[in-house]
């Protein structure tokens, strides 16, 4: 651009900052933020939203707080998107108190929470193990005319499973379907991953429920990737050491080459032992928020 004699404006810099924010590269995001200020360009809420996203994505919440203080000094008000980014940032850390404080500030400022705000707040409750508060948030959503979406339900499912209440997780899954929402791969994988990873013995409704979920996945032609299959297999061996109905049901949704993979003894050595991609926070917080930023 410089060679062509074109000087970048604040919109150009914001687009570049968004790219770095998406990867959590806070240093580069601040570098271009500095260019905007040094160039005497106009600072607006969209620039600060992007900078906050970089801070929260990288887990630098103190930096995010510093950015909000600068926004105040520049007389730039926080909008719904700014609050969503901040609440999501604290939710990732499981800091329900900071998230709750932001919800309170949001209401005091007359800024309306949306479904993404509530879903991020519920995520904070679930990560803190405060399922009673999470349910209270659901009730509050109903009071303001908002219905849980797929991500909201998926977040709750993970929260109930994390709280060692698998029956509540399965009930939440059924409520999601009764609400007319079709589970996506992330919802199915989250439910199965959460239940398997926290169980040594499955009995009664939990056992029947997870068998039903596996059948649904099979009927909908859904299969898991090899990495997920490896993790599920490891947890499964703790539940059914010699095989059984659950083993059979799960293996029907494993990759086609699973049997040869297992026979070769590659299960333990060739795949990372981290959590499945489908259980990551990004599945519940990022997608719609990124769309929000684009909609600005």
C-alpha cells in the first residue's frame, strides 16, 4: 500500500488487528493499535473490541481491563459486543465472580444482554461448578424472552457432566431436542466425551442414555475422528474392560479404519492424549462471537 502511495486508515488497521486477535497474538494487535494512535487516526469502539478480543483470546485479562479503562478515558461506551468479549474471557478462566460483576455493570449501563452474553455467563457458572447459578441464568433468560440455543444447551450439558450429574446432562440433551433444536456434532461429542471421561461404571438411565445417543449418531451417519475415537476407547475400557453393548455401540461410530488402527497397537502411542477438540471451550464461545464482530 505504501509503495502505491496509499496510506492505511483505521479500518485497514482494524482488519489487520482482527487477524492477529483471532490467533491471540496480543503483541501484534497492540502494535497496530499503536500505529492507529500514532497516525492520529480515529479510535472507535470496533478498534477496542478487536483489541479486547486479542487480550481475552490470549488469556491476558488484566490487559483487557486496562483497555476498558482507556475506553472510558476516550469516552467510548461499552456496547453489547464489548461486554460479550469480556464475559467470555472471564468465563474461559472459570471466574464466575468477574463474569457476574460484568453482567451487573451491563444492566446498570442499560446495555441489553443477548443470547451470546448469557451463554458465556452460563459457561462461567459451569466451569466454576455453580450449576444452581447456571439454572438461575436460564430462568432469567426466559424472563426477558430469550430461548437457549444449541451452544447454550451444549454448555449446560458439559456443566452437568462435569458436576458428576450425568442424568441431568442427558435430561438437558433431551430438552434441547424437545425445544426443536437439532444436535450438531459438537453437541453429540460433548455429551459422550463428558460422560465417558467421568465414569468408571455406567448403570441404569445413564448407560441406556448414552447407548441411545450412540444410536442417534449412527442413524444420522455421524462418525468421530481417530483422535476422538482413541480417547473414547481409553475411557471405555475402564467401563467395559471385556467389551459389551456400549463398546459395540461406540465402535459403530468410530472411523472405518478403527479396527486396523487398534490391531496395530497404535492407540496408545500415535495420538495426543489431550482432550478431544469437541470438548474445547472454543466450541461453545467463539463462533457466534466472531460473527458478532463481523456484523459490526
